């Protein structure tokens, strides 16, 4: 039972409190449309140019966890490899339309979004997104195109989660420009955090040139094996090196994450009560709590 879960109970309490406090407004946010309960839509870019750090896993799992909390969620696949699309049960090869056409201004986002089995809406990727990246290079306002394209549908959602590709190219910069907040998954393994400095430089550039309001949520430690000294040392090194907030709890290392995409669901659907699923539920509840606190 959802209501028996302390995390869900806490999140529901926070939402009810926000409603009692009249319509809340996220200070410092760009103009936008309101989702459920008067909260503004929050767009989060999940970014790290390193591949395999759990960006896609985080978007799928966090998206589903927010749906469980009664939130309306859109997830956007910005990786030409279309892993998010595939892992949520949609075959990228069977799609006629994808985020590519939306970014290039050929289709409205609303015509391309599909509903996934777990309740999140998905703006899917398909083969051809890589060419879109090339096509965008010659276009005026390329960094702003994703933000503009999402504007008409933003009010239909409480959360928009952007799954960035493993590069700092135009698709990632476009995502950071469209986002209110950025979350950086970091694998708790040797050298995993090399490159975080480069990502932070990109974030600072985006703040200066295209999106002054972009906020850093912090790093989300993934594939964390708390039993090893090594994982704890990597986590401490990341925290010290960049002075970033570290989101809790760290996401545990488990094979259950690798098994979920083949079934076309997130770990919350395939291993409901596993500690990996529970960790993402807690991260989602924390995100919701912080957002409501900031708004009040
Ligand atoms: P990215 O999008 O950053 O490239 P993915 O989300 O695709 O990374 O994850 C890379 C691989 O690691 C996938 O096979 C995924 O199932 C696996 N994985 C993700 N999170 C974990 C975890 N916490 N424990 C173990 N394996 C994980
Ligand atoms: Mg990915």
C-alpha cells in the first residue's frame, strides 16, 4: 500500500501543506505555467558527459518514483542511442516521430509525446537525433530550441526530466538551457568524477550566456557499494573537490538496474521493494520536499 510507505506519506504531507499555503511560486524562476497544486513545472536536466553513470536509469527511475507520488511527469530522451525510449518499453525503430522533429521545429511536442506503461509521458528519441545535432549547428537560437519546443506542453506537467547524451554538445547545452535545475549522477568508482569539472564549466557558461537561473541540485552517487572503503573514499573526494551538494541516499549498486530495461520498465516496476527502487523513491521525495520548501 502506497500510503503505508513513510516516504510517500511525508511527500503527501508536504504537498498538502503547500496547498494550504495557497498557490506557491518558485522564486527566481522564469515565467511558466502551473502544474498540479499550483506549483510551477520544474525541469531537471540529468547530465554528465561520461557514459554509463546512470543518467538514463536515473531519469526512468526518478520519473516513475515521482509518478508514484502523484506527480505528472514528462521524460525527454535526448540521447541519439535512445536508451531511455527503449528502457520504457517503446521501440525507437518503430517511431515515425521523435524529439528530433520537435527540436528542429517540424512537429509540436504534443504530437510526439507517448504515454508509458508506468504512467510517465515520454518524448522519445529515435535514430536520426545525431543528424539533428548537426542540423542544429547551422540554426539561429539553437541552444534555446528545446526550451521553446517544450513551452506549450510544460503546463501539463509537474516535472520534466531531461536525459542528456554522453557529451557536452548542443543537445546537452540545449537541455541545460531548458532546465531549471541540473542533477549530476556520478558513479562511485575510481576516476568516475574526472570530467565533473568540465561539466561544471559548461554549466557556468550556460548560466552566463543562455540560462542565468539554472540551479545545481548536486551530485547523485550511483552504483554505490557502501561496504567498500573505496566507494566511500570516491564519494568523499567528489564532495571535497567540487564543493557540491551530495544527494541522499546514494543509489546502491545492484544488477536489478541492468535487468529492468529489457522488460521495458524501471526498477520500480520490476523489483518494487528492492532497496535500489526504494533509494530512488527517497531521492524523489527529497526533490519534491526541497522544491516545495523553496517555493514557500
Ligand atoms: P548513462 O545513461 O549515464 O549512460 P545508464 O543509465 O544507461 O547510464 O547506465 C549504464 C549501465 O549501468 C546500465 O546497464 C544500467 O543498467 C547500469 N546501472 C545503472 N545504475 C546502476 C546501479 N545503481 N547499480 C548497478 N548498475 C547500474
Ligand atoms: Mg543514457
